[in-house]
């Protein structure tokens, strides 16, 4: 009887442990997948703005965990931000892409609650270059991009 109970406790414990690790791995994969998909979405937004000779509005809603591209009130692209990523700070004001495909340079600071690492996403050269850097520690406030 005790042996059966011990085996059941061990099996249950291992099942819970494996399930927890599997969920964390799925969340980490979702985070890693997010960056190239967003880069592709950003590039498509720039191309759309240039080909249609108009401004594309970029909406980053950290509370509701999504990024969207709009033209006037028409949604062009939509991407969910993984729940485990938290936007800590963002410099600059406007995030729109103008008719020439140019956007204000900026750096977004993200924190992953899964990997416990800091990610710095920079838009440089008028938004042409989109760079993502993963670091183990938070950068000092005065450091923007390397």
C-alpha cells in the first residue's frame, strides 16, 4: 500500500514538473518567434507606406499585448505580444512610418519574465534598421544603443 502511494506521488510530481517546464519552453519559444515576425511586419508596413505614398500608424499597446499597423482606421497588420514580455520603457514620441518609409529612431526596453533577461529593440536609420539585442542585465539609463 505504501509503495503504491509512493509511486503515485513520484509520478504525479514528475508529471507536474515536466508540464511546468513544457509550458515555460512554449512561452520562451513564443518570445523568440515574436521578434522576427515583428521585424517582418515592420518591413511590410514600410513597404506599404512607400507604395501607397501615405503614413502608416504604428500602435504598440503594452497593456493589451499587441502591436498593430493602421492606415487611417483600417488595420493593416496585427501581432500579439507574448504575455511574458513586458515593455519597460520606450524613448521618442511618434512611432509612425511616413510616406517615404521613414520613422523616428527609438529604443524599446523589454523584460522577459521567462528568461529573466532584458531585450533592447532599436529602430535606427529612420526605421530602416531593426535590431534586437538580448542581455542578461538592464542597461544604465544613459545607454541607448551600442
